[in-house]
């Protein structure tokens, strides 16, 4: 029985969390796991004669049978729904051509990528219908699971929801950990997204409610009702919560232990044993799980204790082959992470409703001016309901949550952090060195309805010593869309 029906029958409906939109009841027990998990194709071009890797990406409309026998209108990148998995190595020079074949302007933001602000793909880099945007940068960060999605101010939720998203995997020649790494075989991307469907199988775009859309139908890599056939003793899963608002607490139905090996921006210092991991929109974690020949295991989302976690979810059935290829042992150590540095100054950000520090987003206003290469503490003081917080360009480390040290799996390199209601989180932020006083980066809640309503601010990186002379207003004609 669906959770909401149970609440109504038992008279407990009035105790459901306030502000929930319809949905978030769970899908436990209703799937048959009939569809093989779709593995997004890899786009990993050879460098040209000039040493540049060129990626051609096209945003387009499509039709996709998300539910069996019911084609739906969707958007995709180089296809009808979602995008390819991009792949590059540290030191690569990459060049994108992002062509917009949609009927409205959009962008592509490289979430987790450290790069110049003009290449970031935020709301100042709009790509008009029929136009092409051509950012180019050098990959200069450790191996990590990053991703890409649109970032048009006020329209991000619907653009992501229709299917504009994909993973961007970064490799590093110094990664000699021996972790599973054969893409699609023992290194599996899992893009988890909740959806609601109409009777006809079309995407329901009712974004009402405090948090926007919370759906009970789950897509993994765009696959409804999925299974994956395990052929190795250990499998690495790169998990991205690509949902608009839903927070998932992920684990296995038999409560087996797994190991968390990486967070948003790269490897942890060592594998961390766990049975559950909570992941909010925009966050990524990599886990390694062990399997026995012939077993069947269910990956689940477990009921949460707040307004955007909802009920219990069946996510993915894992069916192990009768014989499994051996996998190397998990390494005892992963990355040599220096302790977080608290830095020169502290900035406080009060999260309330859909504003930050009491101000809605203004594309012409520079909220913070930061010297390039700075190390700072950002204090995220959530005085209202659940939010999370993403900072473009940077890597940060969580210092404490309500004064307590974070659990070990949250001590690694991150760019997005979950901030539950009435919670204060302090992060040690390491800023990049690409200066541009006229082009900002964003920081915002990654619950997309909150972002679209204005829960976002802007900062610029400037040469040290020029902070006080940097203008706090932008000439937006400087950021006209690409035509």
C-alpha cells in the first residue's frame, strides 16, 4: 500500500511533513526489474593535432519510452534523453561546442569543474536557440565524478527534469588505487532521478509545493524498473543524485556493508565502511560493494526523517552471475588529503525560505569579492527547512555540523553539502586562481525550485589586493547570450 493511503486510513495523514508536494510516498514492492540498466555511452575523443580534445554536444528535444509502451516528450544531449558520459584526464585541454537545438535559451554548467568563470556555464553564459557556445579550458584537478546540467535562471528545474544532464568523469595518471575501473562492467554510473508521470506516460511538470516536484517513480540512468547483471566480485558505483529536490538514503536491502571511496571532488583518504549513505541533489559519492556468485541484491532508498526523503524506494536489482571474475582487494589508503585549512576570513550565509542573507538573486549584483587562491570559512546557517548548498569552481571540506565533526565519509573533498533544517554547517573553502572581476560564479541551494526562486548569490575571483576597488554591479550587456 502506498504510504499516503496508509496515513489516510490510520488517521495519521495530518502528521505528514509540512510542505511536501504530492508524491514522496515510495515505490517499494511495485517493480519487477525487467529492464537492463542503460549505461550512458562514453564520449572520450582523441586529442587533435593541436592537442585539444573536442566534444560536440547538442541540446535537443526527443521522445523516450520512459514507461513501457508510453513514449514521452523528453530533452536530451546528443540523444533523446540525458547525455553521454564525458571523459577527460588531468592536464587535458578540452574544447566544447554546445549547440542549442531547443525552442528556448539554455546553458550547460560543468558542476564540480574548476575552470574560468566565463567557461562555467552559469546563467551568464546563456545559449540562444540555434546558437553554439564554445568554452575551452585545461582540466586541472584530481580524478572525480563531476556532471553537467543546464543553469538558466528561473528555468533550471524544468530543463534538468526533462532530461538535460550527464556525468563528466575525470581521470588522473596518479590514481593507482586499484579500485574497479572498467566503465560499464565493474565501474557503473548511477544517475538517480525521481519523476512523476501522467496516465499517458508523459512527464508530469507540476512543480508546486515548498520543494517543487517530489516523485515516486525512479529512473536510474533514464531506465525505469532496472536491473544490472554483476560479473565481478566487486563493483564500484558512481552515484549522482540528479533529482530536483529528493534526498535519498541509499543502501542494500540485506543491510550489507559497502565502502565509500570518494565524494564530490575526489577520493577519500581511505575506504569508509557503511550500510547507508545520504545523498542530496547534486552530490556524488562513489561506493564499492562485494558480491557472491548467483546472488540477487536490491539497492534501495530508505525512508528518511524529513520532508524531502519520503518513503522507501526500490532502486536497482543486482543479479550476480554464477561465476564472478575476481577483483583486487580494496586498498587500505586512497588519497593523501591534507587537513582542511580554516583560512583568512569567515563569511556567513543565512539560508531562509528561498533567499540567502535575506536577498533574492540579482544577476547584476556581486555579493562577494574573493581574492584568487584564498582559503576561507563559509558558515551556512540554515534557519528554516531543508536546503543544500553548492559553490561553483571551488573544493571545500566540511569542518563541522552544528559544532560536531562530520562523519568520516563527509571529510573528503566536496562542492555540495546537505544542510538540514535548523542546522549550521561550516566548510573550509579553497578558491581557484582564474581571475575575472566582470564574470561571476554562483553559490546556491541545489534544490532546483529554491534556486529558480532566487536562492542564489554570486562571487567573483579577483587579483589579491583589488577586492575593495572591484565594482559590485555588473553591466549585463557584457553577458549577452550566445547567438
